[in-house]
């Protein structure tokens, strides 16, 4: 299911972060750099990352048994900075 949200935080050096779903602040979504869609202009060296406050769209995946990381983002596209 395609959803939108805001990057809450992202650790470039670790390659992961968290997205907060729009209109559902209680749901936090884990995001890994490998799930960020490649954009040649934005990531010319193929090093993909997100910045706090960016608006993104993504496929929301629910994974059982991950504890706090129940929701995972895949196919993440940056909408705006």
C-alpha cells in the first residue's frame, strides 16, 4: 500500500532511520538506505540517504515479529525537501 510521511530522523553513517506516517503520528516506520529509490540527480555517487523533515512516499510493509520495527518502508521516493 502506497503511503506518505515525513522523515523523523535518519543516520547517514548507519544507513537507517524512521518515517512518521502522515495523519497517524503513532505509527513509526523503519527505513533502510537500500529502500530509497535511486535518483541520479539527487544521488550522483549512488550514496542514498534521507534528511529530517523531507516528505516521502513509500510502500508500507507490515512485518510480524520485529518488535518496535513492525512497519517497514520500501520503494521510498522523496517528494520534497
